[in-house]
C-alpha cells in the first residue's frame, strides 16, 4: 500500500465503433479511523463505492453518513471528501474515467 492509501491499480481502455478511447483507472483505497480522501474535480468522471466500513462523504459542504454498499458518482466539476468514522476502517473502490471528447 502506498502512503496515500492506494493499494491496487488497474488501467484499461475501450473501443467504440473501432476507435480506442482513453483508459480508466480503478483503485482500492483503505482509510483508517479519522483519515480522509478527497476526490478532486477535473476533466474526469468518478465513481466511489464503499466496500467495507462506515464513514461520511462531504458534498457541497454537507456531511452524509455512509456504510457498506453505498456509493457516489462525481461529474467533472464535482468534488467529495470521504472520511472513515471514529474506530472504523473504510475500504473504497474508486473508478476514474477521463471525460470523452465529443
């Protein structure tokens, strides 16, 4: 596991009508009690799925409690901060897909 909590990364690309599009990355992240992960905005789409544990997700300056099986989609201009609850460990699957040009 790296210092930012990333333990596993897989990169892929895909074809649509014979054209190859940019890769996407799937990462597993572990947060210990009190740790936070910020998903920054950018030219990308993000899906964050809580695989284990309990915590909170901050969206638009509001905290929302989350637990196993919950997730969130973030468009290119959206950000979120995920925090592990006190005494809990959180396991996240974080999928990042670059914005596809039109």
